[in-house]
């Protein structure tokens, strides 16, 4: 089977599985879907995930990412995008608030503010 054809078949299988989940929900709602999933037999990762987000969401995550190695970042916010926000929001007296808001240390907030100040001072000299 050519790669192109195999890809289309694979896509149909993925969509069919996703549709099967939707069909279960349409026919009997989430309770029927929960009956189809034997929670006690789930891999410990999926069992914990289903407890955290619910069986329906766990199944969606499973369908989307099964077989993949994933690393969950420590920080919720992207470092560069958070730095841009900190530069805009920093007042000189709100480093603790910004550290809590974006999940970075006060030291990092001061560093970003200091770099921003140095850049602004350098631009003024030009």
C-alpha cells in the first residue's frame, strides 16, 4: 500500500474511532460510554487522567496522543511570552504578584525588568 493511501486509511480509522465515541455519546450519553470503559482495567496513567478530567476527555486525549512520548512543561506560561507580559505589567513594586501570576520566581521577574530597563536606557542613548 502506498504511503498516501495508507495515510488516508489511517486517517479514516482515526476518524472512525472518534466517531465511535461520538456515537456512544449520542446513543446513551456519557454514562453508556463509562459502562464501555472498564475503569479498573485501565493503565494507571489513564485511570488517574480519567479521575482528573473525566472519562470522555481522557478518551479524547488517548485518541489524540496514544503512543507518543510527552513531557509536560513545568511552567504553564511560555518563558518568552511571559517576559513580554512582565515588561508591560511591571511597575517596580509588583514583582511578587507577577511571579505568582506567571509561575516564575521573583528573581526571574527582576531579571526581566532589569533587562528591559537596560534596553530602554540603551535606546535612549542612541
